[in-house]
C-alpha cells in the first residue's frame, strides 16, 4: 500500500510540478498519469518478485506464544 501511495501521489505530484514548467499543453501534462501507472506497476512488481512480502506475511501469521 505504501508503494502505491508513494507513486500515485508523491511521484505524480513531482512529475506534474516539473512538467508544468516544461510543457505548455494539457495533453503533455496528461501523459504523466499513464507514466505514473507504469512506475507504480514496476515498483509493485519488483517488491512482489523480491519475495519480501512473503517474509513479512509469514512472520505476522505465525502464532506467538506467551
């Protein structure tokens, strides 16, 4: 969830801030949205294939003894 929020809001706002100063048409700025979808998909794929989510899930799912 943090990866998605970071990419969809922080990265998108950064890209939009830069694009607004470089490009002057709405079409050029609108291309930022698919670009951030791609960056989000790449980041989530890297996280998924790294296997870290499996370790985090298995640690939280294991029963704790008192």
